[in-house]
C-alpha cells in the first residue's frame, strides 16, 4: 500500500478517524507529499470548513475560501502546508447527486454529500409520508454508490401499521434494511448508530419536517442541528443555503444531515432505477417479449402481477415517470455536449 503523501503513522490514524479508507488510497498516491489531507465538514457562502488530518496549529479545523463549484460536505481535499489553499479535491468513492435546477437549459448537478457509506432515507412512520418519494430517494441513494437504509421515524406518534408495512415492503423488494425509530424517545437508535461503526459516513436524506435533525441530534448527543427549520427556498424560488454538516457520532462514525429538499430531481448516473425497482425488473425477465414495454403486450408478466394484486399499478407508473425523467436528462446532456463541442469547450460540468 502506497504512502499517503507525507502522512506518517500518527496522521494516518487521524485520517482513519475522519473516515479515510482503502478506497481512497489510490487517489492519495498521486497527491504531492507536501500537502495535508482534510475533509470538508461544512460549506457556507464563500467559506468551506475543513477538518484536517493534522495541522501545525493542531486546531483540527480550518476555514478556507470556497474551493470550487461542486464541492460537497464529505469531500476529501489536499491543502497546502501553510493551510492557505486547497490544491485538489480527491475523487469520490460515492456521492449523493441531485439535479440542481429543473430548468431544461441549465441542467446542473449538485452533490449533496460525498464519500458516504450509507444513506438514511428518512420518512415519518405516520401516514403522511409518501411512497413515491421513497422510490425517488431510493434511486438517488442507489445511484450514489452507498447503501440505502429506510428509516421510519416518529414511531411514538404512529398508529398506522398498514402504512409502515407498505414502506417495509418497498425496502424488502429492493433488498435494503428498514428501521422504525423515534428521535424523540430514542427508540431503535442503537441500531442506526451501528452504521457509523468503523468511522463510516452516513448521509441523512429526507423531506423537511420528517425529523432528520432530531435524529441527528439524538444520535450525536448534542443540539447542534436546528430542529424545526423547514425553509428551503425563498420567495424567488432560489435555494437558500441550509448548511449540510459533517458531525461526529460518539462511536467514531460521521453523519451528514442534508437540508430537506422539496423537489428531488434525478441526476442520472448508474443503475439506481434497476435496483430501486428490483421487483419489477425481475418480473420483466418473464415477459414474453424481450422488449416488452409493460403496456398492453400479450404475455406481460408485470401486468399479470398487477392483475393478481401483487404489484401496484402506481408503483409501475412511478417507475415509468422516473425512467422518463432519466431519459429526458440524458437527451439534454447530449445536447449540451454537442453545444459545448461546437463552442470548442472541453467540458461543461
Ligand atoms: N413526536 C415526535 N416528533 C418528532 C420526532 N422527530 C422530530 N419530531 C418533530 O418534528 C418536527 C421536525 O423535526 P426536524 O428534526 O426539524 O425535521 P427535519 O426538517 O427533517 O430536520 C419538529 O417539531 C420535531 O420536534 C419524533 O421522533 N417524534
Ligand atoms: Mg433539519
Ligand atoms: Zn411486460
């Protein structure tokens, strides 16, 4: 295993505590040995906060002028010895990426959290939550490269067992864990904390008001995250900076509480849809025609399952919408690449 820059054993230990792992070693080999490695823990307008693996002042945390357009909380960076400048953002091994604007011309990606091992998809265990949103979040979480986990919180309020059972089913068909917890009573939170063991990083995703900050505070043991902060956009519809924070768990893990995003548009990348709708994809293998669109073809196993009352039509339609959204985005990206080539620009994102 290569040496991580000039990082000695002491510092390496420190890096490990920040969440460093073997997936990052290869990237680190290319980094000039005079740089110090740190991890972005917070982004504010104009400033980035970085937890350093080691710093001359031993302060542990520095603030630098913003690094670049698409840096996310959780990113690993190489900082100059004088701690003045971020030289490099290391390649990510995973990232939650959403589409920043629904504006067709300005399709841009926005990384919500980087280098995460698990994504908590948080919903209320009461019957207000929405299965369609869970599906969308699952696609995003699978696409991130991290492992999604469904968290149903506020179980102290819930008397909706059918609702919980339906969401558990969504988790089961795509093979992920589901935990029913309460941020208020602490019920079930020991199980959640385990995802941070071994200095792992967990991103917390979910709509405003579902109880993310309450969960994070309880898990971390502070009142660091503001509870009840539900603002997402101002009157002009612009996104306000509700900071995502990298916060430490008592067991050494890391949590990233992402701001509650009302509109969660997809940024296509991998096989997220296939994994979030694994049940439909495996049924589709049994359709008579290989290119079955599951509309009104004969021998369609997907519709047979709907007819038997096993699969819901809403779920199939939900997948159809997400597929269409992903295809539309791919088309836009192709147009953008063509335009940029014409202008002689090398890269747009
Ligand atoms: N009864 C109950 N209320 C909760 C629970 N978690 C959060 N809340 C309340 O729900 C509201 C929104 O919580 P918050 O953590 O700010 O949600 P966030 O927007 O997802 O960060 C607040 O009024 C919380 O007190 C819970 O487990 N049980
Ligand atoms: Mg919050
Ligand atoms: Zn079919």
